[in-house]
């Protein structure tokens, strides 16, 4: 068993995470999540290849996994693969014959991701597309792609509004849309922010709040990634 803690420590340093809450998150993870060699190895290999330590935390990965299982999800779309840590959590949740499409713009990250996917023996489940997320979404809409059961939005934050609109177009009533990083250390409340990511997230809240086809919430999170949050939206019509 390899130890994923260097990556989690790297995240804690990057996000200026509070030690006590890192410990609480670790306590939850140690109590509830079985050690998993493929996931730990994916983090270790990503770290060794110099990828930034910005994967979802283990307990968030498990939440994605459980959401897919609760839905009985067979088709999942992920925007932003990085080293495929979240992808592996999700792909482990789809039944045999299921499909996970994950989109990554950075070819070098994608190479690391593909190796991690292969090592986890999920090459038959996961299709990794090296592309810009918005272009990939536009192509899927133009090609009449079947709806997804869950779309996980975790690429650049600036264009979350556009990703959300496309995710909705590629959904059906009963689909879930999950968006990572919707709190960003509370910077979403800064009225003078010119950070394109912050502006993208605020615009997303506006759109989602008045979109009659979704019922939505967002949960602030704390742990190795500092203070952030996950939005969960059920497509209702
Ligand atoms: N989902 C991953 C983490 C993703 S980090 C996990 O939890 O393990 C965000 C990723 O989005 C980075 O790898 C970054 O290269 C990618 N990205 C940024 N802009 C993008 C774009 N326009 N299209 C596709 N991917 C993008
Ligand atoms: C960043 C991206 C993420 O998806 C995340 O969860 C944390 C940070 C980033 O680009 O900095
Ligand atoms: Mg993220």
C-alpha cells in the first residue's frame, strides 16, 4: 500500500488549510473509506509527475462515487480530469457496460491520467478526451450524444456558467450536475473581485438560482483543500 498523504499535505500547504480541519477530514477518511491502492497510486503518480495537488479530497471522491451508485448512473461526463483521481472514483461506481467520458485540456496531465486509468484497470470504462471542455461539449451537443446521468464540472472556473448550460442540455429529468469549487475560500463574496473564476462562480449561482429546470443546493466543505464547496443540482424537467 502506498501512502497518499504527501499529496494531501501538498494540498493543505497550497490551500493554507487549517491543521485541525485537515485532521478532522483525515479522521473521517480513515474511519469510513477503505484503503485503496489504485486511488493512492494515482495520487502518488500525479504528484511524482508534478501535477498540482488539486484533486477532490478522498471523502469528496467517495461522495461522487456514492452519488453515481444512488442514481444507478451508467453514463457520466467529467470536465477536468487532472490525473484521473476523481475519474477513478466515478468509474468504480458505474455498472458493467457503463461509460465515463472525461475531458482534459492539458495533454501532459492527460498522459498521466491515462496511465492511472490503465493501472486501475478502468481503460474499458473511461474514455479520456484531450480537448477544451467547451469544444467537447459543443461537439457532443452537435452529435446528439445521449444524455448523461451525472455531469461533474471541475475544469476552469471562469466558464462554469457555459459548462452548466451545456450540462443541462446533455441531461434528462433525474440527471445530477455536480460542480466543484463553488466557495473558493469565501472569495465568492468579495464584491470587488475581478478574479475570472470568482466571477464565473457567482454567475453560475445566478443562473442556477433562476433556472426552473433544476433544484439545487451547495455545501461548503473544509479540509485539506481549505474552505471550498460542492454544488449539487437535480435536473427536474
Ligand atoms: N477532477 C480532478 C481535478 C481537476 S483540476 C480530480 O478531482 O481529480 C482541473 C483540471 O481542469 C485541470 O487538470 C486543468 O488542466 C483542467 N482544465 C482547465 N481548463 C480546462 C478546459 N478549458 N478544458 C478542459 N480541461 C480544463
Ligand atoms: C483549482 C482547481 C480545482 O478544480 C480545485 O478543486 C482547486 C483548485 C485551481 O485551478 O487552482
Ligand atoms: Mg476542483
